[in-house]
């Protein structure tokens, strides 16, 4: 990963969602480290565990897909039964 954003005079922040080899999710934040004389002298890197949130989001997505499919099936069933 390139840290070319550190060479800029502007304070930039990079945030990514990354996954380890076991499939665990993290939020990776990288921002420039500034000295007291306002020079960029490195990077601050923060990893936050977001695995539970990612799993919950995936469960919600799957549930929504399931409900949308059931709604389509129900709508088709009602349409056919209303012709009597």
C-alpha cells in the first residue's frame, strides 16, 4: 500500500475495510503524523475490530433478500387468486 498521501501539505486521512487471512474484518485508518513545527514525520495507523458489525450487516442483507423474494411470491399468488 502506498503512503503517497503523506507527502502532501494537506492533512489527509485514508480509511479502508480490510480482512485478515481468517476472514476477520477490521477498519484500517491511516493519517499523517505532524510534528510540532507542522512537518509530516510519519503515519498514525489505527485498526478497529468491525467483524461483529460486518456480520450483522450481512445477516440483515440476507434477511432483506429473503423477504423481498417472499413478497414477490406472495404478490404473484394474490394476483393469480384474484381472477376468480
